[in-house]
C-alpha cells in the first residue's frame, strides 16, 4: 500500500502535538492514578502500594463530603441561573434594538475578567459589615450598605447556615420511616454562603451564555417564525414550540461548558471566602491543594484529583459521544 | 533614510526587551551593578559564587531588613553574592509549594526561609533533605546564646538518638499578645486582663458600654486557631501545653474540655463579621474612625506583627500585654534558614548562616521586621543603624525572662498536616460550636499525626 505524500506530511505535522498531549495529558493522568494508590505521605516519594486506602481516607473525612455537596449545589444553581439569565438577555437583545452591539459588549464584558478579580470585587460587595452587636451601631458594608439591609440578618458570604431537612421538619419523621433517613443530613443541603459565590459566577458567565443563545437565535430561519405567525401562533407559543426546541444543542453545549467550570471551580471561591465558615464554600480543588501541598499527603491529593476527573468525565464524555453522533448524522 | 533608522531602533528595543526578560527570569544570575539599586549596595564581583536565598519577604520592613543583612554579607564577602529570590504569598503558603517542587527535583535553593520547628523538621528534615548545622552551633557558641526553648524547637534526634540542630532562627515573633485601645480602657477604668476569668469581666464591662470586646479576623482560619492555642496555654500552663504536641498531655482530659468550653464562650464576645475579615482588618477595628470617636472594638489577640500594622496606620493609642493566661509564657515562632543537602556551595551558605545567627546580623534585620532577635546577645544595634521600638524592647525583656512555648499555627509545635487537621476542626467549630465534637476531632488529629496512641 502506498501512502500519499499528503498523508505523510499531515502525520508529521500533527505528530508533535499528539505526542505532547499523550505525555502531558494522558501520561500524567495515568501517573496521578498510580500515585493515588501509593503511600506517599511525606515530601519524599514513597511508592508502597496501599490499594484504595487513600480513597477510603478522603471519603471518611466529613470535609470532603461537604465539598461534594458544595460542588453539586453550586453546579445546579450556577447552570440554572446562567442559562435562564443568558436566554433572557439573548431574547431581549434579539429585538432589533438600537445600539445592539453596545449592550452585547456590556453583557459579555464580565467574561473577560479573571475569576480572581471577580472574586475580590464581589467579596467586597458581599461582605456584610458588622451587625449591631453589644449595642454597637450596625456598620453595614457593600450590598447591605447600598440597600440599607441589616447585616445581622443578611450575612451573605459569612452565613454559616445550611438549609437541610432538620429533625424539627415535618417530613423528617416520614423520611426516616420510609428508609430515606440518610437525606436528612446537613451534608445533603444548601449552604447559604455558597449562593453568594453562585451570584458572582453567574454575573461573570451569563453574558457568555447570552452570546451562545444569540448565535442560536440568529441561526433560526425567519421563515419558520413567519409561517407560524401566519398560522396565528402567539409569540409565546412560537418561542415555546419552535425557537426553544431549535436551541436544544446550544443549551446542551452551554450546560457542558458551565458544568465543567463549576466542577473545577477554585480561583473564585479562594478569592471570595476560602473554605468559608464551616466549609460552606469549600471545593474539592481547594481540598486537593491543601491535602497535597500543605499537608504533604500526595497520595490522598492524587485520589481527590482522580475523583474530580471522574466527575468531569461523567459530564463531558456523554456530550462528546452525543456530539460525535450528531456529526455522523449530518 | 527615515525608515531604516526606525527599523534599527525597533530591532534594538526588541533585543533589549528579550535581554531584560532573560535576566529577570534566571533567578540565580547576579544582577549587574547598575540594577542593584539603593546607594551603598555592594555589587557582585565578576567571579563571585552566587548563593540563592529563597524567602517570602517581598515588601515592607521585612524585605528591607533582609536586603540590608544580605547587603552586609555581600560587602564583607566579595567572593560570594547572595540574592533574595522572594516568592510572594502570605506566610509562605505559595512559597512552600514552589519550594517543595524544587527540593523534590533535587535542585533546592542554597538556603530558604522556613518556620522553625516541625514545619522544617517534618517536611524537610525527616525525609532527609537537610544537612545538620551542629558545627555552626558549636563554633559560634549558639548553644548558649540561643535560649533553651529555641534550641529545643530547632533540634531533632536522629535514629540513633543524637540531637542535631537544623536551622538558624533569624527573628522571633510572639504569638500570644493582647492588644487594646488605651483610651477605651482608661475611660472605662479597665486594665488589661491577665487571666481568662478577668477577660470575661473586662469583656462584660465593654459589652455593657456597647463596645465589641474582641476583634477577630479569621478569614484565614489560623487567627481563630491562635485563639484556641491561647486558651489552652491559659488553662494548661507551659509544660502541659508543650505536652499536647509531644504526646504527654492527653487531649481528651477534662482540662482540655474546660479550655474548649472557655474558647466557646470567648467566641460569643467577638465581632459578627469575623469570618469575612483578615487579621489586619480586625486589628484596624481598634482604630477609631476619627480622633475621639469610639472604635469598633476594644481588644484583639494577635501575634506581635500587629504592632507593625498599627504603626503603619499611624495609630499610637494602643497598649499591649501577654494574652490572658500567657503571662510569663512566651509563645514563639521564628523564621529560620537551613542548609539543604544539595546546596551548591555549602561553605558559602554556612558563612551566610553564621551572619544570620550572629548578634550583629540579627540587630540589622529585626528592627526593620518588628520582631526581636533570637540570639540573646543581640539587642543593642550600633548607633547609625535602625533601632528597636518600645514594643520590641518590652518583648526582648520578656523573651529573656519567660518560659518559651512553640506556636502550633506558625509551624513550630506541630507538623503541617497536624495543623491542617486542627484548622479543619476549628473551621467546623466556628460554624457549629459544639465542644465534644471539637474535642473528638482534636484527639483524632493527634492520633493521625502519630504522636498520640
């Protein structure tokens, strides 16, 4: 068989990047996976195999369970809010308004800012200020000062409460009686402080979602909508039954992009609140960093990294498969 | 004619950019004489051996002090040239990860800053990355010039039971200090509390007057961990507090339970926004917004770097005392420098370390840093040099008289992983103050550190 010259040169051209990706991405993933099964718990590498002991040890830590909770809660709220706001903005801008470009840029601009900068600014905005304690007059700051809110009841980033099904809740006994008692734990709940982080993240990313949706809206042929109007459809029904279904691929892409951002989130929470009160804003990434580089438990740190990889893969792989199938169909 | 000359100019400026990028990225290259800066700075001789000292001192008095002592060394020893390759980042949190990478790869800096005690011992000494400094301690007489409390902290026994010294402490900070607003205390006829019982009396009086008694900024949870240490010192005393970290004091004892209950009570006297503040923002609560106004809080408990914060803000109306329960007990932490086994020129590094440990060297550095010299012979800088402040003079007196205990939060008493476990327990406690849960976690942390059984 003769290989064409084109083929040879194309192989030569892509070989370096394939090699680099193989070593620096997949090679290191395998290495991390290996490290997660060895003892290595001081600065000096120790490759004594310990099986899954590192995984057992991190799952035995309540902090890690809270981190998983935080990740799930953050992901749900962040994706839902960004998609809703992004879709709303895209529809508003898609009305042939004057100076559309100006508005579009205003909404997209936050995305150009790094999460660290966003975090620092929102930390200032969402620091509650001192509440009226011990007779001292309240000294609200940021958003509390702006809207005249009482720092005592608007704790924002410093709110240590977790909303969960507590023993005094009416359904607590019922859940226990049907064997679902395990969901009445604070580890299955919504930490209030985390919602402040969601707020900052949504501010940053909803403009990006808007752009995606705007591109999607512009791709829908006007004839389809015209036809529906001729048939007497209301604008809402056109949106609900024609526009929205045609936007499904956009929604899916946006969910994947936002989802993997939220699973890996680190810089934003570190800049805003660190671990937060009672680990209410802690993330697996911060836990991993501290485990590996502060405590020198490199094996356990690698185990956390692998779990994060599996979480992200759980989101991204089905998307890639779906994407591939779309391409084959098209 | 115009165009080519412009082109030449462009080429030259690009070349200059590239050249400057090269010199700034190679940290071991000695800067040229022109780049050295301040007047009186000694430049590198052409054949000088470079010595790279890594620190996390990048700004303010600490960088000025360290550069002053480095300059002294470079002027006196033209055959060497020490550079301060600083890595910015609070208390070395960033420096540590970068450093560990270099040590792991077998290319450590020639010497580096690390908190004396277990942060050095457990991270670098036990895995065998450091040389001991026994000969420096013997030849320089440091075994008598440094107090016993410091010698205990910088030394460790090897597998055969022989004691070795591993680092040279350059400065000493005190962790357990109470700072208060003098005007508020005078106006309310209060004196600085010396026990926790007195603290509650004072705090209740302040509360009745509508003043937040204690300002805490535990956005970095370590500030709250220091408070816990102060309570343990007050309840247990120096020896039994030491014992907590060596395994001779039982973490599940009733004494510890009492201390934790006191700790729980203290947290009800603090500012409501403590978890969004850093330690320095909390210290600023003692500073009134305008002269004569009431400050947001009357006291804060923080290491003696708080004095530098007050001085920088131009606030002079502050008083200090040992933290409640800590009278006569000096809880110390120190920045120290050691000798990595793979340092390139060990003789040169030892010479530099000799200056860092000497009375003369410590009197150059510490007046800038706001700390006190670890060497008890130091304390009288020659005229013409920067002198010690009133606080530093007070602290030097205490240093010579007090019992010295190590700081857990600042790396002296416990391994970083143990500190991490304590901080995890404290973070949970601040959100949900339950004493038995905290005590269980602390008992477990000691077991995980393989110090308790």
